[in-house]
C-alpha cells in the first residue's frame, strides 16, 4: 500500500503469520520512498476466533483487538481482515 505522509510517499507492507497453536506474528515494513530506508516492526501475538471475528492479543498488551474476517472467494488462501485482503505465502 502506498501512503502520502508529510511530503513523503511511503510503502507499507503488512505480513501476518498465524500458527496452529494460536500464536501469531504481525510484521509491518514501512519504507520511505524519499529516504529509501525500511523500518520493520514485528509484534508477537495470540489469536482466537469468535464467529466472524478474530481476536488478536499482542504480547505485552492487556486487551485484544477485534478484526472482522472472511475468506475472499471462499478461498483459504485469501484472508480478509477488516476489509484488507492478504494472500497466503507458501
């Protein structure tokens, strides 16, 4: 995703990894196209499902974040979290 920010254009990349043991990892890479330097942030988490809602609790946080989720085109390889689609990376 490209985002305009204070005279800069930034590329934001988000990667989610969900494991069978309900642990997860949320990685965001923000790269300034002016500076050309990527900033990577990795957050460890746990997740649970409640109907069509995914509850994510980040390490060190006291509460959970709720995300609506679905699978685009009923494909298990295309996860949609709060309207943003993520493709499975083999």
